[in-house]
C-alpha cells in the first residue's frame, strides 16, 4: 500500500483507542496498540489480534518505551471521572510522565504525535461556546484537577517540545464522545443512562440535570482525529473536536428512555464537586482547517450505542 505507516496507539484497548485501531487497520496501516488495561479491555481489540499488521503490547506509558514508529496517537488515560479519580496520582503520572515518554519517543523516531486533550482544560467555562483561545477556569486542587491540570500540563509539554525541538505535534481537545465499546461500568453519563434504561432501573441524574454537554458519536470523532493527524503541516494551536449541539442531561435521559422504551424513572443524586455547568465546542476552526464536522445526529448515535449495549447487558 502506498503511504503505509507504522502507527502507535496508546490506550488502544480503550473506547476511543479501539475504534481508532479499527479504522487504521482498515486503512491498511501497521498498528501497535499499547495499553495497561486499566480501563480498556482485550475484548475491544480481540478481533484484530489475527491481523498481521496488528500488534498488542501490555505496557504502562509512565515507563519509557522504545519502538520504531512513524506516527503516535497518545490516548492512554482513563477518561471517566469515576475512574480517573480512583487513583488520581496515577492519573497525573499517566498524563504527564506518559506525555514526556511519548514525546521522547516521537523526538527520537521523528514521528508525528497527536495528543488526545480534552474540553476539561476549559474547566467550568465562563465563555460559551468554548473557543480554542479561551484559557479556561479550572480548580487546580479539586477532585477533577488530576485530569484537568494533567491534561493542561501535557498540552504545555507538547507545545514546548514543538518550540524547543521543532517536532510535528497535533493537539485535539475532545468534547464528550460516546458510542459502542464503552464499558457498561465506565461511569460516564451515556453508558450509565443506557445500561440503567435497558435494565429498567432508575436513571441517575446528578444535580438538577440542567447542566449541559454536547455529545459526539465516536465515528465522527475518529474521523476528525485522523484528519488532524493527516494534515500536511503542524498545527500551532490546539483544535476543538466535538459535536456543537448542546443538550441538558435531563434531555439526554428522556431521549434514552424514549429510544429504549424503558420504564425507568429519573432519580436525583448529588452533583459531583466542580461538575461543569455547561459545555459546547465552537468547532469553526476544525470546520475550516480540516473540512470536518460531525454528521451523526444524537438520536442516531444513541440508537447504535443502545443496540450495542443490548447485546452485552442482560435484561
Ligand atoms: P478509556 O478509559 O476508554 O480508554 C483509555 C485507555 O487508556 C484504556 O484502555 C486504559 O486501559 C488505557 N490506559 C490508562 N492508563 C494507561 C497507562 N498508564 N498506560 C497505558 N495505557 C493506559 O477512555 P477514552 O474515552 O477512550 O479516552 C481516550 C483518550 O481520549 C483519553 O486520553 C481521554 O482523556 C481523551 N478524551 C476522551 C473523551 C471522551 O469523551 N471519550 C473526551 C475528552 C478526551
Ligand atoms: N523515551 C522513550 N522512548 C524513546 C525515547 C525517549 O520512552 O524512544 C523517554 C525517556 O524515558 C526520556 C523521555 O522519553 O526520559 C524524554 O525524552 P527526551 O529525549 O525528550 O529527553 P531525555 O530525558 O532523554 O533527555
Ligand atoms: N451525570 C449524570 N448521571 C450519571 C453520570 C453523569 O447526571 O449517571 C452527569 C454528570 O454530573 C455531568 C454529565 O452527566 O454533568 C457528564 O458526565 P460524564 O461523567 O459523562 O462526563 P464529564 O463531561 O463530566 O467529564
């Protein structure tokens, strides 16, 4: 194949990573998936193990890694607040030491490297929708800080490696993304609501459910990330990737009930500390630079995700 590359995907057994591995293998590349299985599962990539162009390596990216690669997608990091808060020190180490190791690897091999950053760098935003030049409103000592400040520090490292060593970096700020292959116990809102609805159990709304998020279906997000990696030139600023259609958490619950036909009722639980009140990406730059925007409507994406969970969640 023309332009066949050897591509490292860290966190490749996780939700986004496994979809990315699928897409890269389909595109004919050689893929090395690295994961320590903290929140990822072998099942997510089991179907790829027989491919000659796919390798799986159990490894924790807080430790150095020596491989020869052309591109690195650095996704390794638990993304659900429940999981990143169970061992916050390890979360910061994964994000910061992991970034240093992957940047060191990219520097030595002259590989292009993409960082999966996050809308959490904007914290509980005072600017709405969030544009890339908004610097964020983050609590540096709260329970989300291990993730938010870790990801902010990783962005600093990426841009310092770029300035200091002229490396080819790409940084995307990913907004809430959902889809098949999220774990039933992932703890994020879409998988929680779907699993609860399919079991006809109470749907747990944290706070009043008036807080908003903007949900992107995984296929759209992966397409954006690959387009960003394939951009011929380094992008000297981070880029928002997400779906700009904003919904409240209560609306999301109602939509999941409607599509599943569930008899679940809504129950209120306390709002987690520092839970952002509203979040929505401004994706004008991604539209312009990548000629990309999400295509899959929330209802259609939820439908596909619900079908996936129907097969793995018992009645
Ligand atoms: P996920 O938890 O499903 O996947 C993360 C993967 O990283 C898992 O397979 C996990 O085992 C692995 N991992 C964790 N620590 C590791 C370590 N030290 N060494 C090696 N592997 C390790 O999460 P996801 O939703 O697939 O998110 C992937 C990336 O995208 C993360 O960096 C996350 O911060 C970012 N992101 C995701 C979203 C989203 O909505 N899905 C939003 C913003 C940013
Ligand atoms: N590193 C790695 N794989 C490599 C090259 C480097 O894991 O192929 C790690 C190594 O642990 C190093 C870190 O990346 O500490 C940063 O590398 P860099 O070259 O930036 O700095 P160094 O610390 O080697 O001066
Ligand atoms: N949430 C909820 N019920 C749940 C899980 C989450 O109401 O069972 C809310 C959570 O408080 C937040 C939003 O849904 O306001 C998104 O939470 P998630 O953990 O998916 O991601 P976040 O965007 O907060 O990182």
